[in-house]
C-alpha cells in the first residue's frame, strides 16, 4: 500500500530537452510525451504570457497575429530564451503529471557535451524553477549510447554520433565514461536553413521553416540519386522576382545539393574524432563501427555517405529519435547504480 501511495506522491522524470522536440520519460511508465519545443505567447505589459506549447504552438509558427509570437526557446541544443523555456518545461511537466503530486519530481535533463558551464547552469536552473526537487544533468551522447544499447561499461571503445535539431554530438565511450566528445552546431535546423538558402539562391523562391522541414523529411537525401533526379515534390513559396506566390517542383537531386554543406560538416566532425582518439580505441571502432542516433540519423543515405567517406561500418540505431530519452530513462530507473554516468554538478 505504501509503495502505491509513494508512486502517487512523486513523478520522477527524464527530459530530452531538444532544439526541435522535447521528450519526457516518466519513471515506471516509459516515454509519455513527445512534442515540438515551441511556445506561443502574448506580450502583456512586458510580461510573456504563454498561450500554447508543443504541437498546438508549432502550428502557429509564422502565422501568429501581431499581438502574439510563436518561438522556439532552444537554439543549438541550449536555452536561447530563459523565461519562455522555463514555462515550456513547466507545461510539459504538468502534461505528464496526471494527478497532483505531493512531492516535486527528481528530473534528469540532457545537455550537449559541448555546452558551456553557463549554458548548463541555465538548463539546470530552468528545470529547478519549473518545480523539480532535484536536477541531474546527463550529456546527450552518453544518454544516446545507453539508449542505443551500446556496451559503454566495457573496456573497449563505442562510437556514437547523435544528430539532433541544433547540434551533432560525436563521442567515443569506454569504461562508463566519455573518452572523447565534440559538439558541432550543425543538425536538423542547419539542414532546413540550407534548403531555404538554396531555393532562394537557385530558384528565387522564398519558403518558410515548415516547408523546408517537409522537403527534408519527404525527399531529403545525403547522396545524389543515381538516376539523376530522383523523387520530386511540389512546393509553394513567394517568388522573389515579382513578389507573388508561386509553385515549383523540387527534386531529390536539388535537395542533395542543398544539404551538401551540413552533411560535409557532420562527416568532418566524425573524421576529426577518429583522428583524435587513442589508437587502441580506434581499433575497437574499426571492429564495431559507428552508431547514428537522433532525428538527423533518419536523413536518407547519411549512413551510406559516412560509410563511404570513413571506410567504417555505420548503423542507424533502432529508434534514433528516442535513444537520448530512453537512455536518460534507463539512468533514472537505476539512479543509484548509474550515478557515475551523470554530468558533473553545476
């Protein structure tokens, strides 16, 4: 009876606070929330009053009336707008807490391995202000490796490349710790920007963030198609020559050209990691290969391009979008045993 009562008293959770999406894992219940990291608010006498968060707010991006604004409070994996991020975390916590808890939750929250102490403190403070009784941080590549089922405790190297919305985290893990990690501020957002810039430059067409994301998801590829054009998609935007709306056909080949720069940056960061790691661990990576996690891992042929340019086996994790939150959840479920994998206190 007391066990049941205690479970009603506290809802401990792990949060993957991503640039594009926020996922929440509730202890004993698994992933309970997966929503866009977007907030719509109204400015009232200099105070930001939240109108909507998550899916509802994302539908308002670029379409809000003059008195309202829809923003993404996370940029490059860290907090860009402290006040709005805190409200967003608070609302997401309320969504997963079915009953009013007697005790504030313990929260494990993910941070990029390359986040500065100031950025880590901002995330820690936001979670605290949102109502946590204790906050623990975990580095994203560590959580991703645990979520992907890599043998991080063994005395051999495991390499994970976590491609999120704002950052790509490249890490080598051994004996339960990070041997090498590097954060590159390139991810899904930079891919969207690259598509927007390509169409503006080559086709004189201006499209929005949502259209660029749709192109990336539907016909995005890291490698030019063998038949020349590949799949195609009709897309609407504004003609920059005469200012009127226009529709054009976008091909897979065009998207591969648009994404060439961010894909090259990801490949280069992996090569830099391979050059920097100790030779013994490099030998392990040759055997075990590289595991891709994060939403960016779903970009078609990215694993093929990495395989071709590094000469190593590359695999995409089973559920790349949820690897980070599932890894954080696993740590939450075994917090006393796995405390060693948490990031240093801020």
